[in-house]
C-alpha cells in the first residue's frame, strides 16, 4: 500500500480513509497518533499489527468533545471528570474511567473494564474526528518500542506501506505524550507523567497519587504500556545527570572504537569537541522535551553506537522528560 501524505486541510480525504476502515496517522500537540475507527474491532486490530504492539496494551479513545466521552464512559464519573475536562481539554491529559458494559470492544480496552479518553489540542485532528463523526483510537504512530513520532517523516519512516495516510501538521508542540490519570481508583492516580503535572491537577481536584515512580519491570503496572521497553533507539543511551560530568563522559566514550552522539542543551554543546556528532535540545527542559524523540531518532539515522543524553532535575517538566529518557536508556546513568 502506498502511504499518502495529506496536508492539514485535507480533512475530508482523511475521514474517507477512516470510513473505509483504513488507518490514518494524525497530529496532536504531543506526538503523532495512529488513527482508526474506535467502534470497529476488525480495524482496531490492524493498528496493533501495523505497530507490532502487544494486544494486551489498551488504546486511547480520542474524542472531539466531552459529550462524545459520555456515550461510552460510566456517567457517574461526570462530576469528577468534567472538572478535569473543563480545566485541561483540549489538551495533553488522558482520563481513564470505567466504561458502560459492551460499549467498546476488547480490541480497544485490552479486556479491561475501563478505557482511556483524550481530546487533543490540534485543530486538524479535532476537525477530522468531527467530520468522521466517531471517536478514533490512537496509540503513538511509531513502531512499538521506538521513540514516539514528533514529525510526519518519523511516522513515514516507521509505518509507510502499512497505513493509508498521514495527516501532516508539522512538528508537534510538546513532544512528550499526554499525562495519563486513572479515575477508576479511590484516589485519582497518575499512571504516566506528562506536561500536566500533579501540581496542575491539584488546582482542580483534591487528591492525586503518582504511580509511575514505582513501576519496575517485574511489577504488573496499572498502565500496561509502561511495562514494555520504550522509546529506544538502536544506540545505547547513557544519561548524564550532572552536566559537569559531560567532558569526562565524552572523553571516556569517544576513546572506544565506536561512534558517539551527544544530546544536550546548547550551553553544553558549545563545549563539545567538533568531531563529535550532536543534537541540540534547545535551552531548557521544555525545549528538551519537545526535541528528545527527534534527537534519539536523528542520532540513530547517524548510526551512533552510544548517545550521551542530558538528564534534568526530577521536578516540573523534568519528571516527564526523565521518565521517557530513562526508558530509552534502560535506566543507564553515567557513573552508576
Ligand atoms: O499523547 C498521547 O497520549 C499520544 C497521542 C497520540 O494522543 N498517545 C499515546 O498512546 O501515547 P499510547 O497508546 O502510546 O499510550 C497510551 C498509554 C499506554 O501506556 C496504555 O497502556 C495506557 O495509556 N492505557 C490505555 N488505556 C488504559 C486503561 N484502560 N487502563 C490503564 N492504562 C491504559
Ligand atoms: Mg506509545
């Protein structure tokens, strides 16, 4: 199959593919998603196949309005969920709630009694869902295990020939996937950190727990997706937490008979020897989050054996950034 690149105005063409039961990658403010008709299990199965994703890992249901959610979710969650929707939608917050029995297929929920809902902040995609008239499922539009796509060309690289089209809306603004919050438990719990953090959430609801710090490979995590190796380029990624260690780390890894790439902010890169391949994370944790996945992908295209990547303090946006970077590095840190 030839994968078509559509402009962000070709909404009807994209909706027509979805109506024919085909897969269309769509832009969001976080990363590109792989879209399919959420109401058709046969089509949703194709999403798993295209990504090579384990089928017990449930998908996010993307909607164009809160009303669309209440056709599927347990309506007793309205008082709590609507506070969050009002404050953060459209935006990078995914809300997990119990669903009305039989309303969404096992292909979407992975057999759970809950489902994840999100209204993305992207005009083309909101228009697409409205034109299509039904919610679309959308995992990140990458091959399972690889860094999430923040450009249409990343989607094309991983999925061309496997999907009908990509709705191209340029680079995504945030670069890190949405915060996932589970409302189906006694205390609302963050299962995946994102750009909306617990302080933001606590301005709107009384109580929030974080589960993501505790998730290890041996535990059964609440968000099934968190147990898999993720965001990993072919290169070995090593995190440099203390920026003062960069010169020493660069000296160590460039002595080996291997190619070294450095992924860091401009302040660090200006001290890096010219023979070393680099990718800029901009100048702060916000731009670093936006550029992280693109950097990991580019240094892979450049055939690096090792990538030394800058860590940030574990606070604010640094929590989500470090969460993704740790997964791509298999938790390998310089010096430990
Ligand atoms: O920003 C985003 O969220 C992007 C864009 C495309 O919207 N999507 C995305 O989807 O990151 P995905 O499939 O890569 O990640 C969804 C996460 C997975 O970790 C999955 O296990 C979890 O949400 N999840 C989905 N439904 C769930 C449920 N009912 N209970 C617990 N976790 C769930
Ligand atoms: Mg993903």
